[in-house]
C-alpha cells in the first residue's frame, strides 16, 4: 500500500524558465539562444548544463554560480514559478493521509527558497543539502528515510525517465512519469518512461488514482 509521495523539483513542481533566463542574462547572451541550446542537448540525452559549455567551453559553472550569488543575481523563486497544479495536488495528497516529500537535484539555496514558499509538504530537501544526487541509489535511500516508509510504499514522481523513473524503480520505489517539460515530453516514449507504474499529464491525475 502506498503511504507517501516524493516529488522531483525542476519541471515537475517548478518551471525552469527563470533558472535558464538568469543564466543567459549573466552570460550576456540572448535568452532564446540558451533556451534553444538547452533543447538541443536534451534531445541528445545530455546534461542540460552542457548548453552553457557550448557557449563558454571553459566555463567553471560552480565558480560562476558563486559569482552570481555574490553579485545578487543568483537563484530566485516565486509563487509564479510553480506549476498551477502543485499546491492543490500536494495539499490534496496530504489531506488524504499521505506523507509528502519534495526531493530533487537542486542546490542548497533552492531548498531554502522552496521552504520559504510554505508548500504543503512534510519535508523539502535537495541533493545539494544531502551531498548526493540522482541517479545515485543513495539519493533514493535518503528519500525513503525522509518519507518514513519502505521503498515499495513510496511513489516517486518526476519528468526525467533516466534520472527519476529508472533509478527510483531500481531502488524499489513505485514511480509516476510526468509528461511535462523538455525531458518529460521528448522522452515520453522512452523505455524508462514506459516502465513507470503510472504515466500522467498533470499532477492532478494523482488525485484520481486509488493507491490503496
């Protein structure tokens, strides 16, 4: 029986528009250029940060991130960055008695920003805070610990077939693939996505499933 849900962050709960837009502004390149390159590397199954390396081959992304933060041009997150189905779905699941965890590959700063939004979740953590990132099995062991449930009692919800669905399945969690964002749509028919326990077009769909 499912007792808990764990949610990826980028393009599952939060739109990535602002993230890439601020990188484009910092590097002084057109936002459309960077957006197009992000799409290109996603289509090739590569790390989307490779888009930055295509524009600046010698870029030290960690150093540039720190420089952005020091200049007051770092990560930001507002209510409008959330997809509209986030609050009602998370709140509906908690009202139904499920434990709700938010856990994704994000920085420690993003963890702080998410918690400041007062989302209806029992725990919000990021890979930057844990020091381990998906698809490492240890990440999903931490998810199970945060959820306070056995892996088979947890549904991990995410858009990325290779980073979310496949490693969560391998770790023993149930999975829901969300067809949203570049990864979720472009790779919707990938074997990893098709192997998910549920395939959904909106987080609202979770509220209509009997997980008993």
